[in-house]
C-alpha cells in the first residue's frame, strides 16, 4: 500500500482552489440572477453613469478660467 504525501503547500493550494471556486460561483450567480430579474421586469437595471452626480455651474468654470490668466 502506498501513502500519498501532502505537504503544507499542497494543502493550502487545495483550500485556496476550493475558496476561489465557491466565490466564483457566488459572484456569477448574483450577476446571472440580476440579469434574469431585469429581463422579467422584477428589478430595475443598474445605471453606472458616474458623471451624473457631478454638478458644475457655469460660474465655476468662468471663475476657474479667469484665475488661470
């Protein structure tokens, strides 16, 4: 009978692979479920437009231009 030798590096690699696989399945399923909910009309689509939150007034632009001269 032959016994296999598992060193600590191999054990850590096996545990890391299992954790990465579980995390990948969880993240993939969240994205897939959101797409299904949007398709069925249950959830609203996420809008990733960052620049909608920035409000720049014309007076700010004019003040900036005059200070650069």
